[in-house]
C-alpha cells in the first residue's frame, strides 16, 4: 500500500513537471487561458443584457401598477412598488457582483 502511494505521488510529480515545462503544455495553458477570457467576456455581456432587460421589465411593471391598474388600494400598490424597488436593487447588486467576479 505504501509503495503504491509513493508511485502515485511520483507519477503525479512527473506529470506536473511535464505539464509545467514542455512547449506543448505551454500551448495548452495559453489556449485554456484565451478561451477562459473569451468566455468570461461573453458571460459578462450576456449578464449585462439580462440585467438591462430585467430592469426595463421591472420599470414597465412598476409603471403599469402605478398608473394603469384600477381597483388596487393605495396600500397594495405601495407594497407592490416597494417589492419591485427592492427587487431592482437586488438585481443591480447581483449584476455588480457577477461583473466583479468575471473581471
């Protein structure tokens, strides 16, 4: 059992050295890094679009509730507007946090 562990760790060490020092490994690392950057930018744009669309939708919903719906009491209307405002703030915070993490 002990010999197996030593051989396993020796094999992992050799693999790490090969991956860290060979030209092919450098190319693979660069390829992975480039793809990661591209995907991060793509996700950042998608999340920004989703955030903008969500903000627009919430603004439209708020406008409809405040102006066009009849029969809602002022208290109910204020509560719904409060929920929408909180949702907008939360969505903005999430968007900022995700943008920071993808940067």
